[in-house]
C-alpha cells in the first residue's frame, strides 16, 4: 500500500502539462483547459477553478476568478450531471506562468494529499448526496466574493482539497476539505462581525 501511494502521479502534472501545451498553441482558455483534462466533472472543475482564485492577481480579483467555482457548485446544487460553463467564462484566457507558480505554492498541500489518497467513503458521492455536497461547497465558494481582508486563501485551499477528493473518490479527503471550508466560513463571519462592531463604535 505504501509503495502504491509513493508511485501515485503528481496531482499537478495533468494541469501543468495541458496548460503548457495550450499556452504554446495560443489556445489556453478556461474552457479548453477543463475539456483537455479529459472530462467536465465537478471534481476537476472545482480543482481548476479554485486554483484561479489563488493566482497572484491584484486585490479584488477574486470577484472575477471566484465566479467559475461559484457557478460550478451552484450547478451541483441544481442537479446538473456535469459542468456547463457559460461562454464568457469558457473563453476566459489564462496565464500559464501564473498558474504554474500557483501550483508550486500549493506543492506542500498536493504532496501530502498524494500520500494519503485512496478510494473510501464513496457513499458520499452517491447521486442523492450531490446536491447537499454542492450546497456546502457553494457556501464555501461564496466567501471568496466577500470583501474580507486575508480570507480568500483559506476557502480556496479548502475547495481545492475537496475537489481533489471528488476526483479521486476519496470521501475522507472531501470531508477534510469541507471542515477546512467550514473553518474558513466561520473565520469570515468573525472578521465581518468584528468590522461591523468597530464601524458602529466609530460612528457612535
């Protein structure tokens, strides 16, 4: 078992290879990258779209980069069988170098996931649970849109972990991602509450 886990391919390799090839061809867009990964499953979409929110971009960019993951998780809530990206999002151009740097920054996370991933708790992925799972992920994704300082990284990493769990059919990893996401939501609420209290005290 340990040997099998050590031989597991890198989680980032398919994304980086596909991104590099499409960058060379001048066809690197959000829709093309997702399709080239071999499927339009919600797992791969959440992995890819959560990465977008982690790209080194100017403050406030999460209002745009977080939109695809919000759309994806909402489609899960609605019971869509697979991801259907709106055309403007599908045509969104990506920067290969920024995507590669983000994957490098996430390497400590992906290395740990690669060591523990396994098929388990697969009942979580039953069709009857998909809407509820989508709702939980949607709530986490929604925190990316809130103008809260320093709170974007936390929910994005939680979504990335949950997405990897969905791709690899590892319910335990998905649960861990959801718990991390719950902590991110609570942190966001705490920060917003603190800001509201401070604002009221200042205006009193």
